[in-house]
């Protein structure tokens, strides 16, 4: 009996000792797990912007490998604005061209144009000997593709001397040899381009060449003359936004439109049309 009596207090003591441990285990099991931090779209957008800024900074310091990683990373988020995307593509193109990866450079310039129709290099960037010709070649190709898509004829092979001069002039333009390009394009016009679209193209790139040579008076006159051939002429958004001729073209367009309006009024009155307009030098 004594032995049995002693067992009951000992069992009670053991049970009492295990109860707090069980309660602690139950408390731990019942406590909800901490919520995982929520990543919002705004956080990802800020991260993309930071990577873009870091990539540009690394590019400026000559750290091209890390710059390319950050620039591509900023694009991978898919949250940058069109202008920011084209900026990232531009610096990637610079890096690829500088690394003799011309096709990759060309692809990035093309993507920049496709993402942002307003994309354009600054005059200093446009004139760079490494990527300037690639940039202009891509731009010319896209313009030709858009003209073809709009149903305008696109010359694949020269049809005669004038067309050959036009093709050579465009090659010189793409190579950044603007003085030579202007002379060849003017020679094509003098020789006599039979196709209206070819005439407009020659005059347009002749105007571009003179503006890039800082001959703004001649450039404006070239633009004005185009309206004698095509009264509905206009530049694409990418072309119109080029810093070398934006203001010059806007001025020429206004002059040409006023001239066309005067001629329309004179025709209505039965009077002869005005002679071609050239703008005075300032």
C-alpha cells in the first residue's frame, strides 16, 4: 500500500512538469507564420529605373560589362516608359557597336525606333564614327520599309544613271559623308529622277545633309522645294524630331504651306502662280 501511495504523487508531479511544455508546443503550432513581404509593381518599376540609371552611370565610367547587365535588367522588368526603354536600348547599342558586335548594335537601334517613334540621337551621338553609320543605316531602312508598307514604290536596283546617283548618295549619307551625299543627291535630281517618290527622297536626304553640315538656310530651301513635288509631304515623327533640323523643317513647312495657299487663291482668281520661293539668308 505504501509503495502504491508513493507512486500517485510522483505521477502527478511528472504530469504537471509536462503540461507547460505541451502548452508551449501548442502555442508555437497555433501561432500564424509571418506574412511574406509583398513586391508591388511600383517597387519593380523603381528597381528598373534604378538599374537604368546605374547602367548609364557605369557606361559613362567605361564599365561596359556591368552597364550592359544593368541596362538589360532594367528592360527585363517590362515596366519602363517608352522613352526610358529607348534610352536603355540606345546605350546597349553603343556598347555593342564599341565591341564590334554590329548586328546586335543594329538590333538595339531598331528596337529603340520601334518602341519610341520619337527616338533620335543627339547631333554629337549621330556623328560618332563607330555607331553613327549603323544608326543612320537602320533609320533609312525603317523609312524604306514604312514607305513600302504604305504602297510607295521602293527601288531595289538602280534603273538608270539618276537612280544610281540616288543610291550612291544614300550610301554616303549612311556613312556620315554628308557633303558627298548632298552632291550626289543633287546630281541625281539634275540628271532627272523619273519617279516622284525618288525625287522626294533625294530632296529630303539632301535637306538632311545640309542641316547636318550646319547650312540651315540651304537646308530650309531644300525642304521648301519638296512641296513643289509633293504638296502633302511630311516627315515621320522620328525624322521630324531630329534635333539637327526640327526647327528648320517646321519653318520650311510653314513657308511652303503659305505659298501653296497663295497659289490656290491665285488659281481661283485666274492669275498665274508665283515663282518658286527661296528664303532670304539671315
